[in-house]
């Protein structure tokens, strides 16, 4: 069995900040959903903060991805044929935009658009 040595953080650095600087760091930590100490350590060592990926509503994502694909196909058709959309195409565009609007409202109402 190979023993793994665990690295503990035992060194501390004390820095002085203005109220505005401190408030900025606290706000950034809250916005990214990570602890202030982690934010400061990552900024000091890496020069940037890697934020966790937001949680998403997979069903809403699937519907929006399908709607985006439909709009892309419609746009490609219109650009290829260089003609105005006919009634059926207008209906398809309207239906797709309605899907996007409904799903967007559901996601916003349910709070699934936040971390």
C-alpha cells in the first residue's frame, strides 16, 4: 500500500486592505460562490479565479438546444435560397421562438438560472 502524504496549509499571510478593496473581494467571492480565502489564494497563486460551472436545468437546456438547431436550419435555408420566407416557414419560426420564450420564462420563474 502506497502512503499518500497530505499537504496542510500551515502558512498565513496578513495583508491590509481598504474598506473598498475588502468589499470588492467579498462581493466577488459571493458572486462566484466560493469562500473568501479560496478566492484570495487562487488570485495570488494563479492570477485568476476558476469559478464552478453553474447548475443547469437539463430539460430546459435540451429544449433550447433543439430550438437553436431549428433556427439555425431556418437561417441556413433562407441564406441559401435568398428568398423571403413563405407562410409555413414563418409559422416554424414563430413556433420556435415561442418555445424559447416559454422555456426561458419557466427557467427564470423556477430559479434554475442561478448557481
